[in-house]
């Protein structure tokens, strides 16, 4: 059955192997095929289990340019020997008239053929052909190094300016049991591989023999166009929040420090606002309404709802500085400032790029994606943990824990962590908590519970794809992009 699905080239290769030819070159000669065609047919036959191959590496003896010159013009030792035999034994005369005479004299001495005594070359042996001359001829024919005698190998190693060794790979092919069975019955008959419109028009298909298609034969993989797996993951994150009834928040990548820090009750001398953590831009922006700015100033300087604030002089010029947003929580601040009484209760989320001047390592990037969320209304800390557990469970995380933490704009605060099965450690995903009154009251106009969180999306991705280094996500390795499985 398989024999009917073989191409003509595959049949010819099987026939040649059955006739005792085992190398690519032998098969090519026996079947009158090109080597490339033989190699292609062999690969298909190996995939079909009809042929096996064994690769061997041999060292072939070849000549350098100096060796080729000696082959054409004679070795120095041959020219010295011939001169001495003809009576020109004076060393000074020989070295003056013969190129590389000193090399020739050294090798004649090593081989025990001649020696310099009292200024003359004395010959003790007159061989018809020197061993090195034989080696030159063998090298010209491409003899294998293993075929040389031990003495010849020693000379080859000593005269590296004359001889060189090159590696040659060869395949020894043989038939499997199934291959032998098919090769005995294979017919070398011309077959058509496809039925063309021209054949149908002219009727030339009549009388032709068509090759059957092998529907189980191995085929090369096909990589259709698809979205980047990180983009698929972000869309999935977005869909989870939408399915849970949240509304998406959007906003600019560049904004003022007022919205990025001050509105979230981050003091103006906080370490996170320094250059080593934040990308500042060389210009300033505009502040929002005077009433909102005044409420935020008051929260920083004196506090609200019974707190004492940070107790320092708040600087509006510092709040006007422009930054690449360091978190998508900035969108939560914008959203709270726009909410009206009739909009509450409400749930919002965001998925967007943020920028931090981080040191790169296996779990940190300086540009990454964050998913933030807020829930405004009659909610408490247990609701916060419930929302996060539900979200992470839909992402497939089985082991989740919450570690107490601190953030300037939430209290109580936690850091959600998931177990990384390859790194064998807990990976922190971001921060979460309940917005402090100093955040909510200035933005919303009254103090009501607001749950808030910000999670790193790339850290969610690395566990699902078993990636050990977060930087691999954006390396754009074409093979990785082709073979990475679809997200859920």
C-alpha cells in the first residue's frame, strides 16, 4: 500500500539500495539522479520508516598551496638528492642553487637517506620514490587519513605547511525490514503527481498513471498568522474583567505628577518619585480645577477625615511635572474624580503600558503591562480578596496567597502572590488594598470604600507559558512566536 504512494525518486532510491548501493553518491550514479534529489527522497523514505541512515565523519588528506607547488615542481629533498647523486655534493652550492634546500637536507637526514658531512651531502640510500612523494600523490587522490601507515601519519603531522586534513561527512544508507519488502516489488514507472486543467481540456490524462496521495505521510508544519501570545493574554485578561461586570478605563501614557502621584496621596519626597524610579519629561503640564487641587493640597499638608496628612508644604510646580505613567492606577484616580453620585456603585478596570526605571532581571522590565481595578460602593476587605481570587482562578492559578504590605495610598494593603512551578518560588504580581480617605475624599468629594489593585500582566503570562525569564516574552524569537500555544 505504501509502495503505491511513493514518488518516482523514492522508488529509484529503494531500487538502488536493494541493488547494494549504500552511499548518496553511489545511489545518484546508479539511478541517474542528482544528489539533491537523492537526499530529498532519502529524507522522505526515512520519515516513512523505509530507510535508515548512519552518519560517519572521515578525515581526508589534502594539499596546501605549498604542497601543490611541491607536487608540480618536486620536493626540496628530491631536488637535493638528485643534485647530490649527479655529483653536486657541496652544501653551499646546493643551498645557493636549490630553493628550500635546507628543508630538503633536514628531511633527507630524518629519513636516513643522506647527511651533511664535512660540508658535503653524503647519500646513503637511493630510493626510487620518497615516502613524502607517495604522500603527495595520495593526497591528490583524496585518501583517508585512517588509510595511511603510522610512518605516513607522522610525516603528515610534521609537515602541516604541506598537508592538511579536512573533515568529510558521509551517510551510509540501508533498508529497514519494511523497506526491503517494498523494494522487492517496487515498479519504476513514470507517474503523474497532479491532474491539471490542461490535461482535462485536451484529454491527455487518458492512459496516464497517477500517483496516489499518501494522507498519512509526514508534512512540514504550517504556521498561520496569529496575534502575539502576549497580546492574546492581555485580551483574555480584559475579557475576564468584562465578564465580571467591570467597565474599562483608558487614558494617556504621559501625564502630570499630580495624577500619577499627588492625587494618590504619594508625598512629594517619596523615593518612588526620584529619577531612579520614574521617567520624567523635560516640560510641565496643567493642573485640574482649583477646587480639586486645593482638596489634594489639604490632604497632603493637613490631612482629611481625622488624619494629619504628610505635614509638609505641598508644591504645585512639582505636581505639574510630566512623567511616563508609572502605574495604571493613575486611571483609577481620573475615574474617581469624574464619578457622580448616581454612578455609584461602580466597577472599573484597565489594561495598559506603564514605565519604571527598573533594573532588568528575570521578573522585572522597565516597560510592562499592568491591569488595575477599582470597586466603589458598599464593599470591604473580604470583597477585595474575593475579586482577586476569582480573577486569578480564571487565569488558571491554583496556588494563590496574599502577603500583608504597605502602599502610600491604600490601607489595608496586600501583595497577591502565585506559585511559579519552575522557579519553585512565590512570584509577587502587584499590589492591592482599600484606598485611604486621603485619596477618596479629595477626588470623590466624600469618603466611601474603594477597593483597588494593580497587577503585572507579564508575570501572569510567564507561569502559563512556563517561561523562566520575563524578558523572553518580547525577544521576538520567530520560532518561539510560531510554536507558542494559543492562550486558553
